[in-house]
C-alpha cells in the first residue's frame, strides 16, 4: 500500500506547512509513512524546472537517503493540450525533469494523466493525440533503459 502525499489529512497538512526547514518536512513525511506501515509513497506534483512539490515546499532533488527503504511513484501533473510544437516541448521538458529525479531516487514509476480533450473538435482531438504520441514515443525507450515505468 502506498501513502499518497496529497492525502496527508488536514491536521498533518497544517503541521507540514508550518515546519520551517525542508529536511524536517521530509522527515515528517517519512515518519508518517513508516508509522502507518506504508511500503511506498506516491508523490503528486506538477514537476517543472524546479522539481518542486508546491504545497509542501519540497524539492524532489533533495529526497533524503533514508527514504531508500520506501518505494516511490511520481504523479506528474496533467498536461491538457497538445495542439502545437510548443505544447510538445513543454511536456517533453516536464518528462525530462521527472526522469532525472526518478533515476536519481530510484522512483520506479511515473504516472501521467496527460490529455483532457473534452470540448475539442474531432480535428483538435486527432491533432492532440498525434502530438502526444510524438512527444511520448522517445520516453518509452528511456523508461525501458532506466527501469522506470511510465503509466498513462
């Protein structure tokens, strides 16, 4: 069973937000996961250039070494539109940053919810799927090479 960081509970969310140092915030999360007997942590984030978990002010590059006894999955926030090359580039950069962190910290799965095509015309849907496929194709190879699964 995995501990979802988005589900700390109101009481714990208030506590972690008020913890001054990032190492102490990481320790708090670790202690919660271990206290409940979770085997891993599902980190939810809109990973950007800073590799930052916004709500709790955590940098995913700074996951302490003592977390190695827990498995990690990374939920990469959704990317709603793929209608031009710029959208592909933005998503590609998110994936690149996510894979760097995944390999560094032995995160074994990156899960994506990349498309919300509700309200799109048939042409926009087709174009969006085409751009998404173009972007994701190279990452399938990267996942296999680095033993990181990519869940869609």
